[in-house]
C-alpha cells in the first residue's frame, strides 16, 4: 500500500484554488469593465484584446501540459512551475488593472501585452495546479476528495472576488476607480 493523503492535505490542496480561480474570475468579470468604463477604451478593441489573450491562454495551456510531462526534478514535476509563476502572475494581474497615461494606440499595446502575459502566466499556474493532484495520489477516492475540495474552494473564490471587488475599488479608490483597481489588485496579489 502506498502513500495515503490525509484530510488536512486534501483541504489545503482545495484552498489553493480559492486564489487560483479568484484570479481568473477577476479578469473574466472585471477586465472589460475596467478597460471600457475606467480607461475609456473602445469596446471593439477591448473585445479583441480579450480574444487574443484567450487564444494565448489556450496555446500556452497546451505547451504547459507538454512541459510538465517532460519535467523531472528533485522537487517534482509541477512544484518548480508553481513556485516560479506565482509572483510574476500576481504582478501581471496588478499591471493588467493599471493603465499608464498613454495614447489610444499605446493603451491598446499595453492592454494586449499585459493581457497576454497574464494569460500565459495563469496557464502556468492553473495547469500546474491541476496536474499536481495526479502527482499526489493514484487513488481514485483520494482524487475525488481533492477535486471536491478544489471545486468548492474555486467557487468560493469566485464568489468572494465578484462580491468584494467593486466594494474594495470604491473604498480604496475614494472616487478614483483606476487607483481603486490597482489597490485592490495589490491586496489580492498579496
């Protein structure tokens, strides 16, 4: 009989998806609003930025899966990627919700760049995080427990950020939504 995961380990694994899905939900729920209502970018341009970043996400997910399959280190197959991507991901999320004073073209270039970087880094996190479960146990009942806590936690993370983000933006920004978004993303990043 092999290694047996405990309830604490399963719970801790699940809690990680609170933050992981929270990041995804912030971008999918608030980026368009931020770009159109706060930054005042053209809706068509914002849609294109989101489309291109989602395509980058899809391609980088495939690449990340292949990379994990070929990885073999003393820290395991996924831990190096999780450790290496988390801080850049948090910084990219802050950059995504910060818009420097640029021309319309400059804002678009900045938007494309930050959205693509965030998407690629998010793929690194989400694919690694999901693959970690298969490295932790081969037992199907334990995987069910891991998945259950992961899904519950992911939904709680999504609920938290959708219910708290605009409140925090208002409190932190004190009437300046741009400042409020940056402050909120800094808080979430921590």
